[in-house]
C-alpha cells in the first residue's frame, strides 16, 4: 500500500508511469481504509488534477467513507479552484437530487462556489431548482441554501434581488419534525448574515430591514443580537427605488 508521502509526489514523468497508475488506482481504497485522510487526498488532487475524474467517480461509491470523503474534497476544491470543477456543473446539478442528503448539501455549496466562474450563466438556469430547497423538510438543507446565498449574490449581482426575495420567505417555511420553530430562528439568523454580505446589491432594502426588525424580540439571544447589529449598521439605508425616483425628480 502506498504511503501518504508517495501519494503527495505523483509524478508526470513517463519514467514514473508504472508507479503512478497503482497510486491512482489505490487512492479511493486508501481513503476507505483510512490510510489517507481527506486532506491528503485534497493535496494530492491539487498537485495532479488529472485524478479529478477519479475523485468525482468516488462520490458514487457504495462505501460511505469514500462517498462523503470525495464529496468533501470536491467541496473544498470548488472553494479554492472553482474553474477546475466548472466543466462538471451539470453533474453537481444532478447531485442536488441525490438520495443522500449530505451529498445534496455538498452540491448546494459547490454550485454556489461555481457561481463566480459561471461564464455561461448556468447557475441562472438552475436558480429556481436551487431555491426550491428552501422548502425542504430538513433544517440543514434549508440552512445550506441560506448560508450560501451571500456568495451567490456577490458573484451574480443581477440575481441579488431575486436571492433576497427568496430569503425573505424563510419566515413562512413550514415546521416539520426535522425543522422546528427554533430551527426557523437559526435559519433567520443565517439569513441576516447573508443579507449583510450583499445588502448593497439589492434594490428593495426596505423589505430586508422589515424582516430583520421582526427578529428584534426573538427569544433566541444570538438572533436578537444579530438583528440589533444589522439594524445599527444598515437601518438608516433607504430603499434604493425611492432614491432613484427622488433623484429623477431633481
């Protein structure tokens, strides 16, 4: 079995081809038996992107350690090297429908990271599907959508208002056995954090301010504190639509 040191020094020189092939073939098995970590695999991948298809293949593994390990590595890769994963955009779109919730969460994060290199506007086409997960019965799924929304809005300013409009719906999401009233408060807190990231990009600021003010008396201390901080920072901001109208009257 190859050591981690060997894995990190995969060589493209033709004289090393015979060593390279078994190393690549053993990567997923090594991940399964924990002789390498996810961090080892990520470093190996960043040193040799030719193994990217192998890591993507690992997401379909019947072994949980391989399946989730590879998905986690791809999520980290999408953050630092989104251009490497962009050709696989459709694959990650399909992964949203995985029967494994964790893979859905990974796909939500990856697609959000790919938005900033989306030269073909592929995220725009998947926008409705992406935000349909705000209606999911599991709190973590909803929280992933909300938590990734800031980076989407920054990457795609023309979608910022649409993103804001979707997040403003979180107060109305249904309670389920996996999404309690307290979970809704956690999600509202995440929404405020996301709004803070792209508040300057939206037109209907008044709607956001109203939403945040409605959280000022929340029984959840951290949500109340976030709302207070947001209002202190942005409460003076006027709806930019009003400002545009007034400027046009001058």
